[in-house]
C-alpha cells in the first residue's frame, strides 16, 4: 500500500471526494482516505504522478510519504499544528466579537452606547459592518476552502459555513443601505425596522463558534494519536557503537546491520539485535505490555526501545531503521488507521451527498417560507440555520477516531490489528479454533511426574535417565536433561549408546546395561509389574508420555513427560465461553491424548489427528457454523490463519510481520485472545454510538432549523445557536471515542454474551482426520516415496499421505472410513510389500 499525505480536507465530504477521484484513476484497485490523520492509502499499479494529479484536480493537495522516515520524522508528521493556529484565530475573533456584540446587543442588557452612536443608527451599522468584516477576514479559511470546493463541484462543510455567514453578511449590508436611505428621508420607523434586520453579529458569531468547535475537535483528534506518538517517542535517538575499536555515540539513523553496539544499565536498546556478551534483565513492556522483565544472555534477541535494567550488554545489530520491531508496530498501527472498516461505508455514502442535499434543503426552506407569506429576513434566517447546523464532520469522524483509539489501546497492550476490518470483525467471532501446541500448551515437553519403582529413589531414577538421555537429540530427552540440571545432578558417562527408532535407548553404565523407552520396549528387556503397567496406562490416558527406565534386570521406574498446558489457558478458554464463544482445539495427537488435553483446558470440542495441511479443511467446516477465528503460532498454521474469518498469531514476539495473520499478539498468553475480542466489541460499540449521535443530531437538528415545528409550537432556531450546535457535534463524537483509552481489556465484566452456536458433533467427527500407519518394505529413495504417495492418494478416502523411505513408513490421513486391505492393495500394486496397517 502506498501512503500519501493529503492537504486541504476539512470534513467527510472532502475525504469522500478525494477517495472518489483517486478510485477513478486507471490502475488503482483500492483507495482509503483518513480525515483523522489526513492520509491516504492507495493500492494498485497507478503511478504516483497520476494519483497526485487526481487529488489536485479535485481541489486538494497530496504528496507521497517518505519510504524510510526516522521515528522523529514520523512523530513530526503527527504533530498537532492545527490547534495552535486555531487557538490564535479564536482569541482574536473573540476579541472583535465582544466589541461587535456590545454594539449590536448591548442595549438589550442595559449597556449604554456612546452618545454619538445613540443618535446615529447608521454609524452603529457601519461599526458592525467593519467588525464583522474583520472577523470574516480573520476566518477567511472557511471562505477560501468553501468556495474552492464549490468551484470544483464538491461542496464541503466549509461551504455550508461560508454560505451561511456570507448570506447573513450580505443581507445585513442591504439592510444597512436601506436604513441609510430611510434616515436620509427622516423615516425613523423604517430605520428602526431595518436595524432589526441586521445579522452582522450572526455572520461573525457563526464563524467564531465554528472555530471553537474546530479547536475542540482538533485537540481531541490530536489525543487519538497519542498512543502512536508515544510509541514513536520510545525510539532512542542515539546509539553507542564500536567504530575502529572505539566506542562512538552516533545518531540512530547511522547504525547499520552488523554493527556492534553497547547498552548500559538504565539505557534503551537502540535497534534489534543479538546479545554477544553479557547478561541482563530487559523490560519489554513498551512492546509487549508485559511488566515483568525478561532475562537476556548470550545468543538471545533484544528489541529496540526495550530497557536494559541491570547488566552491561554487547550486541550485534540485526534489524535497523524501519525493519525493527518497534518500526513494524508503528507501521502496522498507522496502516490500520489508513484503512476503513465496513461499517464506515454507510457514513461515507451519506457524506458524499450530504452537503449538496443540505444546500438544497436550505434553498427550499427559504423559498417555502417566502411563499407562505413570511418576511424575507425570517425566511433567510431559517435557510441560514439549516446551513450552519448541518454537520457532515460528525459522520466522517464517527468511525476513524474510534478505530485509531482502539488500535492505540491494543498496541499498548501487545495486541496489533492490521486493518480496520480486522478490528471490526474480531468482535463478531462465534467460534475460536485453537492450535494445541504452543497455543494452549507451552510447546516444549517438560517432566511432570517421577514414579520410582519399589526400592528406588527419585534421584536414582532421574540420574540414570540423565546419563542415558544426555546423548539423545529427541525433544523428550531434552526435557529429562533439563529436569536433572534443575536438580543439579551430574551425568555419568555411558558407553555403547544406541538409539532404536520408535522404541527406545540402550547404553552401558559401568558395565551394566541401561535401558529407556516405551512400556513395550522395556517389557521386552525386564519384568514390569502389573501395577507399573497400569500406572503407565493411566499417565498415557492423561495425555502424557510415560518413559520407563531399567538398569540391568532391575526396573527403576517411570518418568512422565508432557507438553504442559499454560497456566492461563483454562482461564482464557472460560472467558471466551462466558462471552458465548465456542472453543475448539485442533491437534495432530491421537484421540486419547487430545481428549485428555482438551479436558484439562476445558474446550467445547476436540478435533484430533489433524496434520498442519489439514487444519484449513477443518476451519472451512467450522465456518458453516459461524464466524471463525483461528489462533496459532503463524509458522505452520498459515493456510488455516488465512482461511479463517480472523487469523490470530499468538506469541509473535519480535516477528510481528506475520502475513497470514489479521491480528498479532506479541505475548504468548492466551488471555490476550478474549482481550482482543473485548476491545473489538468495545470499539464497534463506540462506533455505533458515534454514528447514532451523528445521524440523530442531523435528523433532529435540520427540521428544527428549517422551522418545521414553528407552526405547531412556535419553535425556531437562531443561526447563532445552530452554529454552536454544529461546533459541538464533532467534538462530542471525538470525545466519546477517547473514552476507549480507559477501557480495561482484561476486565471480565466486559463480557457481553452472544448466543452460542450449536456444534454438530457428528459433522465434526466426520471431518476429523483419522490417520493410519503403514509399515512398507521396498522403498529406496524419494521416487519410491512419490510412487507410494500417488497410489494412496488416488483412493477417494485418503486426504493426504506422508511417506518416508528411511523409516519404511507411510502415514495416511483419511476423510472417510476405509478397509485396511484397500490401502495394502494400493501400495502392493506398485510392487512394494506392506507388513502392517495400524490406526494412530
């Protein structure tokens, strides 16, 4: 997406006009204009020159944003320059307006005028003409912008204000000349009547009150980007790097990939890198929202803007400039602000025709009151009221301000929404599919139980296992080695180490055979009591892997290893269920293990035996029940994340640019999933409130201003009050959006419940992948694997096949029941021998 800065926009009608003009350019596939940030995102093959020319032809200015801006430049781009200018304009306008109101309405409050003016009504009119003219010059921006857009046949809010003010002024000028003529003929009755026709104060008051509203709106809009600006302010300005053997402090822009840099306690890390020397605790709250510091030592990654709290670190720069994690987060948040949520389309369509319709209503209102016999000043006042009370800005700001604030709140808490669409859609999710490994569980095996046999201690069992497993590269072996190191056990050296694939390990310790592995393997080496067998089966039923160890003829016991559930997973799943969301767990494990993990986590349904490439099929099935969010690590879940209505990548850490995900969670905590849904729902609710206020305000205000209720109740609206109402409408919308800053994502009281969808267990089971293992003799190379794979996948019941000639196996994933004989026949037809077919 190409990003452009757009100048000259003042309301939603402007942004709609720019968007329409750019969409008409050949080669543009999509365009989104943000009135909030005065930016535009364009997708397609159109040239930069053609896009800028289209914007300028529509009466506005545009320039391409720099591809590689420093954080300070990006921050400068968001600096609020509008508020100081508006404040200065307002102060001067109010000064002249107070004098004008003294001359025009002071007599109503009993304030005396100088004697000269009491006797010379024309002089009073001339002073009012002069003062209102000065105020109009001070606020000339409304006229320049309004009439310029009118000339381009794209009237905006400034057009309404300019027309209302100039109409009041011109009618007052006519009344002043008429009064001068009446005074020349000594017709004092006519003079007093024409004095009542003066609307100089209305012309000035309209401009001043609109400026008040613009000032309040600008200040509130500035606060909506506070989260983004605070992220930018985190970026360090300098770095201490190694140049020619010396430590040199350089601007952050001069750091290059591969440079060595130093970070002392209390300093911010300047760019992403790898720790070469030293160790420290690093506070990563700026990026992840996690308050607890993370220990870093040699080989660990560090990120820009995180704070080194204790030790001295020497690091090597791996990502600099716009490639750092912080820069990617800033880009993601600003890109999301440049996109539009689907809910904004209605408001955009209304904004596109709003101003011409209002001008038409104002003209018709004036004509109707003249036709029914009212004096021209009354009819004109009603038309002016219609012009100045109508506000397309509130409509245009209703969605983008809430999106910007919601995105900022999410970013501060380590939750990144890539687009406005993802922020809106996340809250509508009905089913959450969770990948088991790394999402519900930690993703790495740990020792959960030590069960020593009779006459053996835990230390003796773990020491023997440590000696045997230290030479193994298996993930389960690493878990045992880690447990032994935590107990500070020393590993004895073994000889004749052998790993038997699919069975276990053997070695010799001080001349005595040492065995470790599955129940079946150990049972073939030593006698295993029935009680130990039952214990091993019980552990397996809980989703754990029981590893048995023996020394010589003596059984030492069982060590249970499992990929344990994260502490917060059950709580997170319960929070989702309390919100009316169904939770489904996807895993490649066998059904028994999967059900055990699912029961501990508390999910609604378990779909076992799903290979990574089969998850996309399951997501497609779940989508027949409702909107689905897929939560995974973003590595082997890309097809499923893309297929789901919302793809959520969890535990992204420094890798926030996961293409397949719509939402990126920086931390590995599953509780951020319900938090993201709560934030989405709160943002969507805020948008609904803003749109209701914007539409309600205009639906009520325009008829009142037009005098619809005057015949019934005598209600009419002074143009000055109409301008005041207009100025407050946008301010109310923006202020309401700012309330999101106080939203607490993890507060479970914000759990508006939706009606849960009904999951058909039979349908899920029918689509659940069943796997079978074939032991095959005769495969010698990759071509053999391909032949077996092709033969098996030719069967309609086989969804996928993974063949391995080195192991002599083929694992088939089924989408329907099939006789083992058919599988065997398909393989043997290719001149291979099938020894067995077993269910997994």
